[in-house]
C-alpha cells in the first residue's frame, strides 16, 4: 500500500513539473498580416488632461510604412501633436503598438472597428490625450 502511494505521489510531481514548464503564459504578441485595416477616419471623443471630454472629434490614421501608422487629430485648434506608432497585426484580432512606445499607445479592434489611441508628451509643450472612436 505504501509503495502505491509513493508511486502516485512521484507520478503527480513529475506530471506537475512537465505541465508547469510546457508553456509560458506571457507569450509575445503573435505577429502577422497587414496593418491596413487600421487606416482610415475615426469619429469619437477626446479627453485631454485637465479638460472636459470633447465629443464628435475626428482622428485620421494613415500608413507611413509596413509597421508604422500616423495618427492626427483633425481639429487643429486643439494643438495636439501628430503621433507615429510602431504597430503589429495581432493575428487579425487587433492592430496595436509593438511594445512600449514613447509616443503613446495605439489599439485597433479589427472586429469592432474601434480605436483607443493615447498620445504621450514627447516634447516640451506636448499635450497628453486619449482618443476613443469608431472607424467611419
């Protein structure tokens, strides 16, 4: 009886060791596909630090190269800087910032055609803003 119990315990420990090492849960973003789906005009809201949220604002996203998108708020009176983001296509689920970017973050949901874009302060006088909108 003791031998069977000892065998079961050893088998359980070996199984847990293999299961625990089989795969990392923090896998990198799976890259692949075009970033063209994120290119276009978005309508939504802008939140600027210290200012009330503004609605019905337009943000235009253009493609600079295969892995770079440019985001520009069309309302020039807001004086928000144009931002460029290094992005990847995450298996056609999202198009998002590749790693940490000093420019901010870019996240486009391919299925819902929604965008969350945050422009960080990268130069003196820049304004931090968040844009949430839907592709038109």
